C-alpha cells in the first residue's frame, strides 16, 4: 500500500463525526472553514493519515485516508451516483477481481467506474462508454482524484450500436435502455462471462430479463437491496427514522455458449 | 485471467436453471446423476466454460466457470456462512483491494476468507484466525478449491488475547464477542485503517460500538442490508414471497491516532 | 362484549407458546391430542377464557378467547388467505367503521370478509361476491365460526359484469382482474367513497391505477407493507431470520363526482 | 352513515392531487388560498362530498369527506403522531370492535385515540390517560373535529401508578416506559384480554417483553412494519426513493389467568 504520510496534493477525509465529513485536497496555504473553526491544511503535511488535530476553536477533527467508499460518496456529480450498497453487489455479481477486463456503460459520475478500476487494478482494465461529453469530463476528474485513471479507458461510443472489446470478463450496465445492449454484451463477453445491469424501474427489468433470455444468457436473477442504518446507543438503540427506500434493481446473468438444441431459461 | 478451457480437476457450476445449480469437480470417469438424467463429466474436458450440453435425457445444462459468489454459496459448511450480500458490503466498507493486508476472525466456513483473498490477490495477504480445528480444516478445503490458499495464512490463535500482525489495512470480525477484539484490532491496524464487524444481535452491536468509541475509532456506522429477489415475467412480475429477513448487522469504523486532547465520537 | 365464560360449542385458542396455538371447538366428550399430552375439552366448560390448565402430561396450556386476528390466521383455506397485516391496512384505507356498508370481491377464504364484518357490525353490512361455489361454502363455514354471518350477504354474481349495490361506503377488491371492476365500483360507491384493491403483481397494480384514473377516482396511492418479527430475549434480541418478503400491493383511491371540466389525476 | 351533503362547520379534505391535500373547516365567508388560486368554502355548502370544483384560477379540486386515515394524518400535533400503518396493526392486534372497552396511555396527539374511538363506537368506550395538560387539550381538539369525543374519556392520571378501569377488553400503550404499566394492565384487563405496546427502541421492547413474561401474559409477539409507497405509471413503475425506515416496534400479548402450577412463556 502507498505511504501513510499525508503529502501535498493528497486527498484527506476530514471527519468531525459520522455525519459530518469533508473530502479535501491538501495544498500549501489552503485553509478550510467550518462552523467549528478553521483548519490550516498545510499543517497536515508530513503527519500520518488518521491523525486527530484541533481546529482554531479547539474542536477535534480526524484526517482519514479516503477509502473507495469515501471516494464514491464524495464524487463530484453531474447525475445520480450509484450507491455503495449497489456498487458492492454489482462488483460481487460481476465476479471481477485483480486482472479482470470489464466493459461499463454509461460512465455517469464515474462512481461505479472508480469501484471497478479499484478491484481490477493493476493488471486489469475498465472500458467505460459515455455519450455525454460533460459527464465524461466530470468522471475523468473523479478518477484522477483516486489515482485510478491508469486502469480506465474512457470511451465515447454508443453501446446500443455495439461494443468494440472482445473476450471481456464482465459487462456492467447502468443506462436507460440496457436491453438494447444485451446482444452486444453477448458478443463482447467470454463464454461463461457475467453481465450485471442496474435499473430503477420494473419495466426496464422486465425488458432486460427478456433480452437476456432471448440472447442465450442463463442463471438470470434480479434482486433489490434495502439498506437501513441503525442509531446505536445503550438503552436507545433503534433503526434510523429515514431511509432510502429504493435506488434500483440489479439483474445479473451468465453467457452460455450457443448450441443447436437449446432450451430457453425459464423465468426465475 | 486463467484459460477458459475446462480441464481435469477444474470446478464447474452445472446450471439447469436459476434455482438448480451444482458445483462439481471434473474428473475422468466421473458421472453426475440428476432427476433430469446423468452427465459424464469427462466429456466436458477440453470444452470451453459456458458450454451448453445435454444430459442422457436430452435436458440442456450449462457448465459455467464458478465466480466468487458461486464459491461462497457452494461452500462446504460446518457453520453458518456469511451471505454474499453481507460479504459484498464488508469488502466495500473494509476499503481493501489488490495488495491489501487484512486480518480476519473467525475463519468459520472460509466463505468471507475466500472473498477477502479474492480481492487482495496477488500481492496482498489475509491472516485469518480460528480456534476450532475442524472449522479451519473445512475452510482450508474451501480455499483450495478456489485456488486462493496461497494468499491466506490460516492461524489458530485466540484473537481476544491479541493479534500478531501490525500495520494491516483492515480487520474484519465475524465472531461472537467482537468487542473483546476491538483493542487488539486497534494495535494491529495502520492509522486510518478500517475495522468491520458482522453480528446477528443488537446486543453485540451495542457492545462493539461502545468498544470502538472507547478505543479511539471514529466514523462509526452500523447498517443492515435486506435483499429481496424478484420474480420477473411479463405481466406477472412481483417480489418473491419468501426472503431472508435478517442475517446480521454490519458495523464499521476507522482508526484515529490518539491525541492528548481528544473529544469522543458521539453516537451515530 | 359477550360473556367470558367458556361454553359448549365456543371456539378457544389453545396456546402452548407463541408458535404453537390451536383453534378448537369445545364439545362434550371431545379430547385434543398433542405431543405434550392430551386435553379434555369439556373440562373447560364453565371456566373463564384465559384460564391456564394442564394437559395429561402436566404441560400448561392457556385457553384464549379467539380475536379477529386468530380467526383470520386459523381460517379454513381453499385458497391463499389475505394476511392480517394487509387486512389491517385495507380496513384502515377503506375508512369503514360500525354501520358502514361495504362491497367485497372475491370472498376467497372469507378472512377479509370476517374482518370487514367485524368492523361494520352491528348495523353495517358486507356484500361479498364469489363465483366459485366451493370457496363460498368454505367462507360461510369460517364466518359461522366467528358469529359474523348475520352481517354478511354471500353473493354469487360476477362483479366484472356489475355490482348490484348502490351508495356503499367502500368497495374492497382482492381478485385477479380488479381493473375490470373499477367502473362498476364507481357506480356502486357513494360520492367520496373509498376503493381498496389488493394485488400480488406489478402489472395488476398498473392496470388498476390506470382504470382508477380513467374512472374519475382521485387521491390514488399504492403501497406495500413488509412485516418482520423480532426474537426478543435480553442479550440475544434480533429480527427473525425468515420473513414473508411479499404478499401484495394495496392500492386505494376515492370517488370524485364527475364534472364537465375535469383535470385528470397525475400519477403519484 | 351520516348524510353526504357538505354542511356549515363540516370538515372537508380538499384534494388537488395525491401529494397535496388540505383539511379545512367549512365556514361561511371563509376563503382558502393556494398557489393554484383561491377557493370560497361556503360555495361548497349543500354540495355533496366528493364534488369536483374549480379554484379562481380554474384548477380542479375535489372536496372529499375525511376518512379516519385523513383525520390521523392531519392531526394537530404537539408530539410525534402514530402512523396509520402502525395504528392499523395496533387495532388489529388489540382485537377491539364495536362495543369494546379499551384503556390507552398516553393520549399524545390523540391520533391513536381517534382510531380506537372510531372502531369501538357507538357502545364502546376509550379511557385515555395523559399527564401533560397541553397534549390533552390538543387531543381533545382533534377528537372534537372527528365527532368522536362522546366515546372517549380523557383522564389525567399516571398509569405507572395504576389504572382505574377493570374488565377492559384491551390496553394500548404508547409511552416511554410501557414495562412499568404492564402489572397495572394485567389488573385492568379481562382474562384473555389483549395488551398492545408501541415503542421506538429495542431496549423498551426487551423490558416490555420481560415484564409481560413476569406478569402472566402469554402469546407474546413483537413485530415491525415497513411501508413503502410505489410510483405507478406505465413503463415507469418503481418504489419511491424515500421511505420512513422506522417508526417503532409493536409488541402484543394476551392475559392468562394465574394458576398455581404455571410454566413461564419461553421467549419467542
């Protein structure tokens, strides 16, 4: 792992408490102002990540080294981010690991791209397609911040017209019309490779599952994941009042090799 | 990635449909019997993963290359496995990736160990502690099957008495008394390192959160994740009737470096 | 309320513990056998409801007076029952109370009919339609057991062809094609009256909501309710592992009086 | 049921769409202003409930007759209201119906009191205890609005010191220390009567369940209910993004009659 000393241009996650955290770039002469006093960021240079220190008002902050989840949650956004809970499951269902080659579309904020790159590095590669230039530029900025840009190829093509890569391990879809990409994903994937699609609506799910069934994918499953935070304190423990009730459904499947006498997958 | 041709001694996931899959080792002369006819496994040797083929009764099976999730779901069990949904979130919260060094306890079935090894390989390492020899042997078998044993050190020590490693990136706990391990996890972790604990009961969560607060951990959060599968078919789409309502709560936090004038983390 | 003494022909709920309860009719000479010994039911006659007593093996049972929920859970079934959690919400959304007149279709097991009758008695009336004679007979048996048959009119007509009643307070639907009944429900209802529909699939919900929008219903809402039981014991409290993940969606709306210049209800 | 013509001093629920509804008292000379134009309320007098009419800007509103749920949702609040989903289940578990006698504590906003009165009228009675005079006055106002005050006795006593009523059908608790009321509820209840307790925290649940076990209650169960609204529109159907993740746990049980040789209820 990289050195744990905070250096010029490193990102730190300033943590006041669980609900108040700030992602900042450490730069000489930069001051960060909060309602709990100000913090001189260059005083952090040379300290180790994890150091606790005081603001001008004597309030203790901790300067954490950002994790993948922190980078996801603090992505600069031009559109809705994919949530860590969904990203974690998409990564698991995709089966990827260090060395995998994966196609993604669309790039969006780059939050999911960041996670894919994090898990396939250093030998793997993420090929991510995005049509809107403004989104691509923003995603590039987010990837640079995490030092993961080297593992990513940002592409501008239209995946509903085709995917250029071949023999990839996984195809990950988070776009409005995943069913139109399914035949191209089949061409791009290795035999037995995985496809994972994230969609907010039921209609998208039904069309995608039908496209998977028609294109010789098997082991098709759709799930949704509800995450609820707990308020933990002796004698007062309870789930939080508000939660995100829905982000989207995750559908995943595997590429089977076409044979002459095939039986279609029955609906799950 | 490894070659996609099925070889002698490779594991395959025979897939009849989404609900009926079988993890098998390919061996010369071995036959697998199902109520849909038998399958001669050595006929798969030399075929590519993903191949569809027929049983003796003409039913089509697909021979998939097992993914991490398949290995987790098909672990040989001496105890309760950790579920893929929880493993996915534990991995995300731990912040680990290729090259990370992580301590785990207890080893249990080795399902979580398998996932940790999968994500830290090839340069990283998992140090996993288990007191019950029978569990350790079973976990070793599961890890061998996935070719991940090289990245794992199976240890027999009692983590409530101490952890030998130092400067690790993450500590992952799935045992009955996580709160007793928290002070040792603090010693083992790099500054800013992550701790993640999985527990079925509220009481374990409260004690663990208190131990984290007392031991200078910050950014403490507890969540639970409910996953529900969908039955997808045009005109008949609906969530499945039965679901797993609870597996456990996941608590995660970060190591702060002790200072003289500290303020305790407020309960989340 | 009725006398609390147990009489010949009364129903009792024999309760061994929370998971083992038995609905029985008290009859002279009748014996009830369990793996915890046998119970002579006529010994209960003249005792008060709530009495604890011993089986032949000295195990303590309690003879409870069945509540509405007990009658629902112990309905004799020819088809899927509606769950108490859903019945409770259907009743709430229907707005009914003592004196209300309500149309129901289909009768099914009569579980929902039982609840509707319970809440509209003694002056109100439930008009319940069922095409399958076998279901109607079974429902009649369930209603007799609860002494609620006097408040119910069991009807055999086809509600997709029309509803005979007029100026009813509520229409409650639990059948395969609720959208076909919506125009007839409009005719049957008082102005401002409520319609509540229970359906397992998304497709049924979409068609029903569209029919409501087209037929001058307003204040349209669809919800689902997930109920999870807790395992409560000091130091070991946690949600139960298994839960019912889905029963159905509940859609409810209100009859608006048609005007010449109307604006359609926007989708919720 | 009461006449459906709108009269002076009647309450109406003005409904613009599902998300924008307003509870108003119809009074001569009163005008209601919205961002969609103003509405002269006295023009509604003599019209039937359910009538659609236009605001000064030509926008269509519907004047609905408020249901129990509307009154609950639009309660004047000095404290947190109990949600309709929880009230519906509390009523179901309590087993009450027309004619029942029920004790409640605390009165709070009177939302639950309103529901209890609605279901026990006209012959039943709700005895509701509240220590804070300000809450009691507010609850009285809410009950007057629904014409249910005749079925309610507002009391100021401290239920942790005792309950005056005897032989009641149900005791319903929504206060901070329900376990202190359990012995008094036992005294107040008929044999086989029901107790239902609503609490936000796990700790309250554990203490209440223990008190029920120690005080000869049986058939003890604790559940929580999560309700999620759907956004229904052809091709775009999905659950809403935000939901209330937690309101409280509902514990219910039944009074058994003490015997000499009793066996304690095992934890559920």
